[in-house]
C-alpha cells in the first residue's frame, strides 16, 4: 500500500464540513492527517470543531486567526467573531489552541499556514489592486527561506494549488475545508472565490519515492451552514457557504 497523508486547512469552525472530510478520509483508509490551521475563527461552531480535532490523531499547527483568539488589542477583542469564538470555547479547548506551533515538519514535509516566516502572508499568491495572482517561482523560493524539505504544504489563501519549483520542490495548498469564499482588505481589497460550496482537502501519496498531490471536494449540507451563518449575522459567509461566491 502506498504512503498517504491527508492535508486539511482553514476549517473556520465549520464542523459539518470537517465531519464530511474526515469521513471521506476514513473511507479512503488514510490514517494520517495534518491540519494547517485557522481552525475555529468565524461565527459557526468553534467548539464542535475543536472537539473533533482534539479527539483525533491529527497533527495541527496554528493559523493567523488561531492566534487572533488570544490577541489583546481592543480592535480584535471588540469584533463579533472574537466575542463568539471566545464565548464558545472552554478552558481546555483554549489551552489546546494556544499551544499549537506555527510550523512543523512531518517526515520530509514542511507545514506552515502562510509562509514559513509569517502566517499573515500568502505563500503562493500575491495581491494587487487588480486581483489575486500566482507568484513567480523565484519569489516562492525566496519566501521559503531556510526550509529544505522537498515538500511544503501551506494554507491561508483557501486556493487549492500545486506548484513545482525549479529546485525540484513541491508546494501544495489543499484549499479550505470550511469557507470556500471570503474577502479581505490587506494588502489590497480582494476576494477569493472557489466558485463551489464543497469542502476541499488534498491527499499526498508517495509513489516511487515522490509525493504526488490529489485534490478532493466533498459534499455536505452546506445550505444548513449558510443558514447558520445568516442567523449569526454573517451574510457574506452565508453567501460563500451556499454558493462558493460572494454576493
């Protein structure tokens, strides 16, 4: 049997999508899972998501919005999502979330949320006033810094991508389990839209000594999650969950 690792990222408290992905992984008899962070932030089901992650044998690193749970700035603490998440999580869940490392190495695979140096920067994409575009290979190699593993997995942008670098390294973003579309205002206002409502993840399979990625999309009751987001006052997330687009 070939060696396989499932790669998940950017759950954002969408327990229903996570359950569907974990069930799909189990049906494929994949026993190793790595999670690239942004586990809970958003007005969905942070406590349910952490129940799954803490009970499973999943190697997890922190994303920028996992750190944001512990941000003491008034701007963050006054936000709707911060109030919701911190009000839902119990002490054990907060302790588990706070101790997550920013990066990790599993076999010959380097795990990061954004870049190895920053969980706030997209590794594979750059943002201009005209949209979000794939970086050139030299920029990606420079962002990897001192990382020497032949495979790097990253999240943050929610965009499933495979990039093969000139130095023969593989970089993979599995896409987002929980939120198929979002907008942000840094470094420029931009949207990321999957164009579908499905939960996304990736599988790395070692074949003849080389890790090969396969991307998976999994159906779940996304309309129920969209309704939950709408009830929480998150109309933009309701659209994203229902359609994979922002309206």
